[in-house]
């Protein structure tokens, strides 16, 4: 049975523009929400810093720009500088991210679980991702004073937040050999080196879209935004504002379907996620559908 009330939010592909649109809407809601609780938020990211230089913006899109530490610092700058008005000396950076693509392939979930080795019950709803060079930039170039806010409908916390140095890294892509992605050895991670080395420049051929290499993070190492605001800033948010103004909005997001995933595989993963995230809905293209409780075939 098809649901005729589908809202045509274009998240049926892994399009950069789809994610960009969601991130923009998230940022607008988040800015208003935090402002209501006494936070002063100033735009800081690459687009704001380079708004008057179209040439440099274009140059930073080149893959080889990742060979330059200043270029990485500029291209992967956090979105905001934030200060709580009652504590004006305590500035920090903040970056807002919208994640709508879980790890679809079970063999990659298994690889991440085995490489991480600290959570034998790790499931796909626990695995988030962040651009690898952004992970490097926030941890090494911005002295870890970056608050990452991540909205994702495939994790039961929905809206997560944590200081970047407290987020657990589980897998950081080093090379994308066909059928055999290889992670960085944590002991060799350039984030912790004393020199100015960075990750090797690469294009992730296994990913759709821009081919950006990613770092997979443990979402369970992050708190809810509500808990972080209370525990770290003594801010008690209104539950209705938080749940109906932010969480309900994020729960309406449909998950992205990479081109390497067919609709049966896509809907099997939705079925796998729904026990913890019951708001997720099965679909084919732009139509919501009913779907069998058992997968059509074993998860891949």
C-alpha cells in the first residue's frame, strides 16, 4: 500500500545537494534553538571565511588542496564560533552535521566492529561518519575545542552532541582497494603525530557522490544535545521545544539510498533499524510502502 502523504524531500540518492539542504535546515533550527537559551552564534566555516574569494573557494575544491595544512584548516573549518552570553570568555567552535546514510553493507559493519574491537554488540545504528579530513582538522588544528552536533534518524538518540576529543573513532579509511577497504592503524594516525603530516590524499572509490574518505565514529560515545547542554552548560531546555521543535523534524528525514544498494537491500536495512528507530519508513523511490517484517533475503 502506498502512502499518499509522502513529503517530497529528495533523499533518494546520495546527492551532495540533498545532504546540503538537510544540513542547512538543521542549522537554521539549531541556531534559533540555541539562541533562545543564551548562546551567541557566529558563522565561521569555509563559506563564511571565503565569501569574498570565489577563486580560493574553487581552488580548495581540488583534491590536491588536502596536501596543505592551511588549506585543510580553511576547507574543514567548523561551522560556528559560539559563546554562552553569561560566560563570554569561554568561546568554542561548533559544527552541525546531518547524517542520512547508515552503513548498508553488513560486511562493512563487521569490518568496523572487528577493527574497533571494543563493542562486540556494535550494530549499524551505532555507526556514524564524518569526513576524514574534518576529523583531522577538528582534533589537531582546532585543539579539540569543537562541539560536534550530529542529527541522524537512524540512531535512537536522534540529535547527538559531543566534544570531538571525546568521540570514539572506530575506523578511518586509508585505501579503498576493490572489495577490501583498508583502515588506518590507530598507532600511525597523523592526528597524534608531532609533525605536520596529514592523511594521504585519496578519493574513496567505494563511496557515492564526491568520493570523500570518511572516519566512522561510535555514536554511543556521544550524548544527546539535551544532556550535554545541561551537564556542561547548566542549561535546562524545554522538553516540548526539544522534542517537537528538533527531534520530530529529524525523524521525518528519509534515509539516503546509495547507487550501489538496490531497493530490496535498502528496505531490509530499514527493517533492521526499526526496532530502535521505529519512525523510519520503508519506501521505493518517492513512495512510502508497507514491507514484510522479515527480510526478503538475508542481509548482505
